[in-house]
C-alpha cells in the first residue's frame, strides 16, 4: 500500500507511472518521505543480519550459467572462511560439481570494489559514462573530480556502508570463465557524482529493471588454484604475470592494492 502510486493520482504500466484521471489523496512531500523511510529500512534489513561478516555482494553475484551465487561460510580451526556458491551446489541439484562455482568471498569483493575505484578515478571513463546525461563542460569537470574523491573515500567506509553503496549502484555482477563483469546503473552513477555525500543515495528507491541504462565494467580474471586454495586471479594487461587477489577480512582500510593497468573498461 505504501508504494501504490494510485494514491498519488497515478497509474502504472510496465514499471512506468502516468497521470491518472482520479485525484491524489497523498501529497508529494509525504510520499517522498515515506519512500525514503522504506528504502532505509530495506538497506537496514539486508546489512543487519550479519553485520560482523557482511556479504557485500549478496543478491548481486551470478555465475556463468546465470545462477545466483549464495553467500555461505565454513569454520576451520576457529577461522571463518566466506564463499559465494552457486545455488545448485548448495541444494545438491548439480550432478557435476565442476559446473558450479565456489568463490572466496573476499577475493571477489575486493575485485569488484577495486574495479569500481579504478573506474571512478579514470577521468576519461567517467566522462564517457556521463557525457550523454551531463553536457555542461564545467559540471562535467566537477563530476569527474567528485568521482576521484569517491574513489579515495571508499576504503574508509564501514563494510555496511559499502554494502549499501553496492546495492544502490550495481545492478549485478556476472562471473564468467575468463572475466568478471560489473553492471552499473548509469543514471545512479550520475546521481552519485552530483550529491555531496555518498549516503544521500542510500534512501533512493531501486530503479525498475529494464528502464535504466547500464554501464558494463569488465575485469579479466579466472578462478585458479593458488597453493591449497582456489583464488580469483587477475590477468595483468602488460605481461603474462597473474596476481591472486588479496582476501577481504572485514575492513577495506589499507587493503586495496589493485593497479589500474589490470582492469579495462568496456562501455
């Protein structure tokens, strides 16, 4: 009821709202206030369940078969290890386990966040992403500068704040055989660069699927055994050396060690 736009004097069709012939019984100010509260509650519920070990990409990550990757963990000798696992492996539906994915959570989370940071710090990539929505030259410069600032601020955010940012900005993360693809809402990116604080976008309702242009960021990486564990390994663009991604241990402060030449943007 609280999200039914009929009470605003509108009708909806395929995710879009249009003026109706009936009068609104809820004014715009009250409607906006209620939607903000609902959005904040959604974020709180998703990050409160496991605040000590937040799964930053829960609900966003998918394997190459299109299966959603579910957060899970194992405790070995008192140490907690987090993973993202293909749903078919969890429910036992996959007869051939080689087709499912079991990805170390910290590796994947650091890869996604590192790619977003390198993109936000790339002036040319940001300009290309916002040039259609923002054509004022002076404003473009301000948004590019803001992108670089956000890139620097990200490691200092608390894990629950990073989780909320990813929920708002990222549509989905697809783990392919040879790369990871991060789908970013282009409209949300533009809004993020315009606001003074990252937290201002947390209360925005999620965009309707199919109604928002999506920007695709790609990282060449593959799952490979490193020592006794499986790690996501990033392909270096300049040589044949491959680097395992450092694991995320609950805080991103001082742990972002990605190099820009590891990642290529595809828009």
